[in-house]
């Protein structure tokens, strides 16, 4: 449509981010209106930061994965498979791994590098603090709780925040070098050639 790559990706990013933010606000508002402790007891600002960072990382992740598909049909099938498999796997495995004393912490960390698993870990932590808050009549997760030894929310926030720009950078690179059936593909080392050309000046 005559758009430059940068404009296309910015528009695509915002096109996904704006509805996500609206859904996030609607979910939080509805949860509070019906009195769910999950939303009422946990820190509002902490929840919004978690949801916002996750949303950005998930959008960046989909940008990265989209560079691997040449047709919309295969992308649709792949997306549905990924959502079902990652959601079911995270829902079944992650609570077991987090609560287990046998599973090494390194395995849990490696799983959290996958955005879907990071989402489930964050939701698991928020649910645990809300559950304790209801039965102990205490507040749920607050900012100071991020330093708790058993709390994995702080690490999840860092992982998601670091992954987002990495996913964006890699997806922009792959979009230039992978053959998607449209446009002219650049050589894999085009970045180095550009840097060498500019350094000569």
C-alpha cells in the first residue's frame, strides 16, 4: 500500500495494542464490579503494569512469529495450535513446577522465557496472594511483596520487559531477510554492510 516498513510496523503494533488496553481496562473494571478478590486485593498499579508489559511482549512475539509464515492460512492454523498447546501446557505444568521442591528453579526460569508461561506465572502469583488475602484478611500482592523470596512476579516483569524490545528487533531483522513471497529480500549481513558504509564517513 506504499507504506514504509517502519510505518507499517508502528501501525500494526498500535492496532493490536489499543484494543488490548481497552480489553484490559474492561476486564479489570468488570472484575472489581462483581467483587473478585483477585482484582480488589492485589495492587491496581502492579496489575496494570503486569498486564501492559505482557500485552506489549505478546504483540512483539506475534510480530516475530509472523515473519515465519508466508500465507494467512498457515499463520491461522499455527496460531490456534500455539494458543491451545501453550495455554494448556502452562496451565497444567507451571503450578506443579512452581510448587515442586524437586524441579530445579532453572527449568521454571526457562519456561518463563515463553510469554504464555510468564503470563500464567504472573497470574498464579496474583491468585496466591489474593487467596491468602481472603483467608487471612490481609491485602493481596503489593509492590513490597515483589521482594518476597517465593514471589516470582518481579522476575516475570523483568523477563517480559527485556524480551519485548528483543522480539521487536529480531522480527524487524527477519522481515528483511526471510523470503515471505513479497518484496526484495536483503542479505543476512545487510546490517553490518550498512554500519561499515556509515563508519567510512
